[in-house]
């Protein structure tokens, strides 16, 4: 028969065991959830990787190359590289003779874009997929880039129910390969850089706020003419905002200098050279944001 102290010890032991069992069960459930989360993240990574497989387009004397380096298993950056060749029928007439003429006209364009969804994690990844698919669909409608931005903004707000948790920056462009006219528009994105054959460098600036937050924003659309030997470099801010051990930014000026010294390289080699520079600058420490690059070469 237990005494008072023995009975108290017995109760304490029972309570201790109950707490221990609860902790072990919680640990098992946590491990199970961690495994499930890891499995879900891996599935999301594979889906995202599949969406970014088409990373090179070669057409006539033009080449588009792109690459994405996610900071985590899943990221919020995306790119679009695509060629669009369509036949159009133009109708003209000779009114005096009452004759109508039908003429086939081939439209050849290279479409490319780059985007960056704010934040990290699953929510950003889902918005990234939504934004990329929306822009790809709108490219096929052959509307102006300014209009494309407006429609994409409206759709993102509708799909996310105006939560504005994850906004999207975008630069979109379309190159007419018959006259080398490059039309472009951007929504709050870092301005791409144009490297001219003569050594000049300038940025592609337009007005426009990021997508998915404001109702009925206005976007600007501009056009330039490219020449043989020109290159256009697009990137996300994970590149210029990479930091060294002293917490100093890599910066646009240093990026521009690295590009000027190596712009003769082709797409994949240029991307690798830039990433080597980033690794050296950051001391091989992990980069905190996704890095995506797109290069258009007029050969």
C-alpha cells in the first residue's frame, strides 16, 4: 500500500509519462507534416521548372536566351521567350477599275518578358504561375503591350480577390523581325539595358506601376529600332540587390560594368559569367532572392 509521498510520486510519474507521450506524438506529427511539406514543395518546384523549360529561341539572325536561379526550392521569378509567326491577309482595291486585291502578309515577332512576384513561398509561386500564364495568353491576342499590362493587372486583382499580398513587376517586349522595331512596356520592373554595337549603353524606361494592386493604372509603351550587333539584357532585382559580407549591394553600376566587359559572350556563357561574379562578390554566401536573366541578341 502506497503512502502519501508514494502516491504523490505515482501521480507525478503518470503525469510525466502523459506529457512525454504527448511530446512524442507531437514530434511524430511534426515530422510527418515536415515530410508532407517537403514533398509538396518538391512537387511545386518540378511544376515551376517545367514552366521555365522553354528558355531559348533561335529565329533567323536573332537569339533569345533565359535562365532562372531560385533562391529557394520554389520562386517568384518568371520569364517568357516565344516566337510568333502568323499569316495575315491585307485587302486593297483599285476603285477606278472596281478590283479588289488580297495579299498574304507574314507577321514575324519575337515576344519576351520577365517578371518578379513579391515575397517568397507557395503564395508567390502560385501568383507567378498565374501571371506567366496570363501574359502568355495575352501575347497571343496581339493587343498592344500597354493594353496587355492593363488586362493582366485586372485579371490578377480578380484572381487574388484584391488581396494585394503579392504584387508583380513585369517588363514585356515584342520585336518585329522584319524591321527590327522593338516595342516595350513595363510595370514597376527594373529597366533592362541595351548594349549597342558601338559601345553605348542605355536603359529601357517607361512609366507604369506593378501589377495586382491598383485599379485602372496607366502604362506607357515605347519603341526603338535595334541594329545588327545590339544586345538587350533583362534581369530581376535579385541580381543587383545581391549583398557582400559587408552588406553592400552589388548594384546596377557594377552589373553594367561586368556586362560591358563580357557582352561579347553568348547567352548561357554570359549568364554563367555574371553568376560567377555574384558568387565572388557575396563570398559564396547564399543569395536571398531569385535571379532571372533574359538576353536578346541581334546577330
